[in-house]
C-alpha cells in the first residue's frame, strides 16, 4: 500500500511539473508596447494600444502590465512577434493569430479594413514554425521550408516582384529555408546548402531596400563559412 501511495504521489508531481512547463516564458517588444507570457501561461501587455495591438477590446494606452490577448491561452503559444503597431501569436499547433493595425495589410486578412482588436486566426497560414514582423510587413516560415509574406510593400519588402501592398499571405519563390529575419524594410533568409559546416557554402536570399541596394525579388548571395 505504501508503495502504491508513493507511486501515486510521484505521478501527481510529474504531471504537475509537466503542466508547469507547458507555458513558453517570453517577453517581446513592439513599436511602443510590450507583451509577455508568465509561468502560468498568463499573457501580459502594456504600452501603446491605440491600434489594438495588445489584443483587448479597449484601445486605451496601458501604463502598467495587465492581462491581454483576449481568448488566447499562453500555454498554447509557441512565440509572440510584435511589429510597429501589430502583433502575431504563433501557436504550438502551427496556426497564427493576429491583432492590431491593418493600414497596410499587416493583419493578413483581406476582409479587415481598419484594425483587429481581439486576436483572430489568419486562415491561410498552417504548420508555421516561425514568424516575424517588420515595419508594416510580416513573414512566416512553415515546416516545409516555405516563406509566406504579407503587408506593406512600398519598397518591395514582400519579395513578390511588385511594390503593391499584400493583404493576405503570399508564398514566395523560395524553398528549403531554415532561418530568416525581417527588418524595417528588408528581409533575409538562409537556405541549407551545407548546414553552415566549416568550409561549406551557405546560400542567402536578400530582398527589398538595403542602403543603396534595392531589389523587388529575392536575390542570392553565397559565401564560404
């Protein structure tokens, strides 16, 4: 009987530890606002909320951390990415939720004309493992190595060969991407030519405005690691 009780207690402790580890601790910074997830999966936010980037019904500026992202469970979130006035929630199941301004299509939902106050799912995005926000544009990477882009495109930062804003995610002509980054009006991505081993070649695609270099399509750069 004592052994059974001890085993039961161990099982309870293991389950409790597993539950406590479900939430991915994080803190993220946007244009003039911040978001974080605590050990209990509570999502906190503060700062500028005039465009709904904190994911609550109110559009008031929040001067101290309060619970935000209505309808979201922090234990289901893989990552949060903040843009200038918008927020992406990347979920553990590969879906992506969004809130905030949509002045240039950065919500990725064509039917939204102004802004999103309560986080909603972006229908086109599935199996997403990474996402990032630039200044009005967003990128997402799926598990198959495809890159999706949407939002502001005045200097070609979407990478689709045009300079028209994109209001729904568009898959770019890139394959086997393993890592990428988005800046204010630029994007870079890395393709696994040889997984960056010493002396191997690593292929990089770069597009949009970068000082004196401007390209509306991803162009390849290669160097020896």
